[in-house]
């Protein structure tokens, strides 16, 4: 099976980090082809950025033969151009936000989200509303992290994420907490959470669902 992973951010270090995580997560069962869009912004942090990334992602898919891959993963939490990408592809297309929300709903009744970027909470709220999942979300915390320096400054990011996760569990008591963002891929495994709560890494969730969809497609 072959997975095409497209990073809508122009940060190639971020793409490399996610590709490494994907290969470790999926093992030899899936061949990973990781690509970075050539135009857009280093890190998607606003609706404008999402629009630019969506155009670049869809353009990279148009004219590409679906026979080269069995599924596509949009490796950015905001999922820019997800609907258009599905329209352009005959293979399954997975997004990190949608996949992590679906996983969180399977783990419990209520969830919360931790993600970098002060504009992201409202943008995510719009996606949750469109999915019909907004009433199941207890809260969204924006963590102040210098996204462009990740994955280099992982220790600093880990400490701030841990504080946000602990705060959400104390205040909101969610059944699951989504650690969302391409820049944060793999960090959930380094965090601690108290009893009664599960952590969901948004990239891991998208990888798991991509694998399931590829297997289902092959019958």
C-alpha cells in the first residue's frame, strides 16, 4: 500500500519530521511518499493562510495519477482544501482534524483540543460545527509556541503542551484530549495524562484512518 502525505505548510523540516513519524507508525506495511507544497506559508495560522495552502494542495493533486498512491493524507491540522481534494481524487483523502475528532468520539463522550496559534480555536470551531461535533467539544486551548522553530524546540513545546493538557483535564474533565497540529506531531507520546482521559495525536489518528481506509478499499 502507498500513502501520499502532503504538507500544506512550506516548512520542509516539518514534512521530514512527520514522514519519520509516519514510517515508524505504519512500518513496512505502507510506503510513504512525503511532499511539501511549493507555494504558500511556512506555517498555516489564519484563514488567509488556509486559502493559500488549499490552492497549493489541490493544484499538486490535479493531473496526478491516482494509480501512484492508494490514499492521500493532508498533513496539516486545518485540512485546507479537504473537500476539493476529495473531489479531485478517486482514492481516500484523510485530514488530521477530522480523523482526530472521529477517534476522540470513539474514545468517549466529550473531548477537548490543544493546538498552537491564537486564531486556530475559532477556525476549528467552524470545522466542528460543519462536522456536527461542536456540542461534544468541551474547549479548545491555543498554546503559544514558535511553530517555525519546531521540531527543533520540542522540549519547550512539550512543557507548554503538558501544562495545557493538565489544565484542560482539571477544568474540563474530557474523555479525550486532541493534540492537534503538524508542528506537534509525535509530542502526545511524551505527555502525561491522568486517569479517565486519553490523548489523541492528530497525525497518528490520520495515519491510522488512512491505513484502515486503504485496507477497506482493497476489500
